[in-house]
C-alpha cells in the first residue's frame, strides 16, 4: 500500500476532530440552578402540590388545569380531590419510594383557582429567577406565554 502513512495520519486527525467535543467537556457539566422563591412563596411554605412533585410534573399539572378549566368548565382545584395524574403519581411513588420518600403526598386541603397568572404567578412573580433559570438550563421553550401575558417582575 503506497502512502499508507497518509491514510493513517488522516484517520487519526479525523478521529481526533470528531471526538474532541466529548473530551473537551468531560466533567464540566453546568450545575443545576436553584430557583429563587419570592418572599410570598417562602411565607406560604407550600404550593398546590409538594415541591418535589412540582419540580418534575408542573407542566402536566398546568396542562390538566388548562384542559379541565377551558374544556370542562372546572375552575377550581381542590387538593383534597387531586386530579387523575396526581393519584397515579401517588401510587407510583408509594411503589417505588426509597426510605419512605414520596413525590406526592397529601397536603393540607385547600381550594385554588386554576390559573397560571392568578394562582401560580401570584407567588412566583419573579419569572426570570424562578421559571427562566430552569427552562434555560434544560433548553426548554415553554409555550405558556403564547396565550398568557408575561408577568411584570416585582423587585
């Protein structure tokens, strides 16, 4: 094989070129952001569901609220009578919980108005420090603000 060394050098250069991004970023993952709670949210001490549940499944809850409020006319959410996905997640959490930890557990019974702007953004009014940090970190572009008015930041 004539000029075989050129082929081998070319393969090494190509291999180095294609694997460089993997080695360059190895071990340098960005730390997950910590959402900043407003004083009102800290004072309330609880959300419509426990924090661990809300971190993972808030979009499913909001979509369920949207569907039941707009299509079904159910405008209020009773924490004593959770929606189907909360009951399903409760059963899954019971079955898979380690050391008694649960994603969703019963909270104090309250009734909330099903609204992103009225209920959620009342406590979490700092959109850039609460919502945007995590959504940007995860590379998610939620479509909430296509219909809803973005809240004005309270300082």
